C-alpha cells in the first residue's frame, strides 16, 4: 500500500521538475499538457493561452495526432466550457461534457470526449490559461465522471506550478527580446555612424574628382581611386553589421530546430500543408546556416504567397561534410527560361547570391502548372 503514494509523489515531482527545466513558452506548455495527461490517466489533454480578441494565442494538445490536429482546423474560440474556465475562473468536472448546456459542439474531425476535468491557470488574479483533460482511462460509475475529487486536487497543484513555470518562461522570452532589441539598436547606431562617415567622405571625394576631371586628370584619377576605396570600406561595414544581426534563433536553437519551428508556424497559419524533415545534419558554419535559413524563408514565402501551393515540403539532409536544402511545392510554377523576370519577382537572384556567398550552389526546377523545386547545397566547414 505504501508503494502507491510514493510512486504518485515521484510522478508529481518528475512532472514539476520537467516544467521548471524549460525556458521557452511553447516547450513549457507542451510539458504541462503531457504531464497532466500522464499523471491523471486521461486520453486527451489541452492547454489554451487566451489572446485579447476572444480566441487563443496558443493552444497545445496531447493525445491527438498531427494529422488529426490539422484536420480539426483553426484554433478554438473562447466559448462554452473553455469560456467558463477563463471568465468564471473555476474548476469544471463533468460526467459528459456534451450534455452540459454550455456545450456548443466541435468540428467534425474532433475526437469524441465525454468525462471532463478542467480548471484555469492563474497568476494572481489574472487567468493566463485553461487546462483540461478528457476521457479518464478507468471504469466509470453509471452517470458519473471518471475524474475524482482527488484528480481535481492533483490537477490544481499542477496548475499552480504550471503558472509559475509559464510566468518564468514568459519573463525569460521578454528579457531575451529586450536584449536582442537593445543589441540591434546599438548596432544600428554604430552602423549609422560608421557608414554615414564613409558615405560623407565618398561624396566629397567624388565632388573633388568631378572638379578636377578637366584641369588635372591625373589628380582626378587619384580621387576616383579614393572613391573606390571608400565604397569598399562602406560595403565592409555593412557586411560586418549583417553578420552581427544573425537571427537569434539560430544561435539559441540551431538551424534544424529553427527551420522546424518556422515551418510549424507556417503550417498552422496557412491552408497549405507545410512539412519539414531533416536527417543527419550536423552544425555548420554560422554563415552557411544563415544562408540556408534565408533561402528557405524566401522559397517558403514564394510558395505560400505567390504560387498558390497546397503543399510545401522542406527537407534538410546531410550531404558529405555539408548539407542540402530542398523546398518543393505543388504551386503554379513558372518558366525557368524567363530568368530575368522570374528572378526579380521571386528573389532568385538574391537566393543565388546567398548560396554562392558561402561556397554553395542553388538550382531551380519549375514549369508552368508543375510546381517548383528549389535546392541549395553547401559544402560544410
């Protein structure tokens, strides 16, 4: 008999430690949901963070496959039982959520749920989330709920710690955003000063060269050489600033995790199905990782905004000591022979420049009505 309580305490302790281990808000939300479902033996769990417009800024589920989640559709609104938990700030334990008068139905792809336990996550007087479980894995009394008062008490304890973990994660992200903003402001100020001085000198030198062209060509030639040198120095200043403005997510998470996150966001934001797969890719030089990320972003933008694609697949695989990125869409495509027009419109010139700038190569395969494949290969460090 004594083994059960100790096991329960160990499980709770593991869940709380897991929540405190993460600093990213999304990771914290996922850990809370997975821990709650496992601890209370439920088939489904979800956690919604409300926005200020009657919906949810974030909504994380556990127990639902990715395919089923995509089929369910847009994030839910704050209505029915969810609204009750958020606005009345009280726990809800129901034998069958579908029979509650506040129940307003769900999308056709939504899994069937019966017994239900939910409660708000609070930070002081503010409700910062709604956590709920459904379909307790246990025998249920006739007309009764599988979730017990003990379950409600355990979930309440979990929710209190979830509030602390979520608040800490938010503070961490806000602090990081402020640090990034301050650093970018500093770089912008330095860039403005340095480049402005170079451009001012370049302008004066060019004016001097113009005045000397007719009466002293040799001196004018010297001034023009100075113009070329100043222009090169200004370009170097800009290049150095761009390197320092490398996306923060790359430094924090690496290329694979950054691409996976961005693809996930796009998949949720667009009707097109956007996927990401990676295998065997190790860390690459910073310049190559940034170039791959920028090309992937440009290709995704083209596929989703211009090509009317219904499916976009992004892959990043090991290739020798380097990597190969491939972005494939089933959109309208274009005639690759019309390079000049297509290059300007789709950013192909800048993508090729980014590839060649890190010793890589870019290839484009497309045809009207046949979709597009953009592939970038880099050699590695």
